[in-house]
C-alpha cells in the first residue's frame, strides 16, 4: 500500500503486512501513522494541484494570511476566503476532487 499522505485522509492509520518466503517462513509487521494538515502542507498541495499560476498565488496568499492571523476570527475569515476561491476554481484551475480535498483540509485548520 502506498500513496500520497492526503489520499489516506486525516487521522490515525494502521498498516499491517504479512509475507512468506519460498522456504515457507512467514513474517509480519505493523505500523501506525497519523496524517495531519498544516498551512505549509496545504500550500504545497495548492502548488501541486493548481494549473494556473495566478490562482496558485492567490490561494497561497490567503493561506499565509490565515497562518499569521492574530486571532481565530481573522484566521477563519482568511480560510473562508481561501475556500471561496477554491470553489470558484473547481473544474477550472482545480479538478472537482482536488477542490473538495482542499476545502476539507482547510476546514480542519479552523
């Protein structure tokens, strides 16, 4: 199992595997990992997803404003502006699935 962190969803995940070699020896292992969102990781996804440089810059500026906000209300307002721009770019500079993911992750930062 492999994939980008965002494909696993936010929260804790456990991955288990068992393997058997040609001699019949079996081994198994398990690991747990947690997927979290930060302003920087969300900005990285915007940069990766967006097909329009101006849209990318506008979204990243809104995330930067949210990250440096002096209080929760200002942060929420900046994230709401981010989400509104993402919605406006759904099906344009962003696919519908990418837009939905970015909004979900932005909500987790509120």
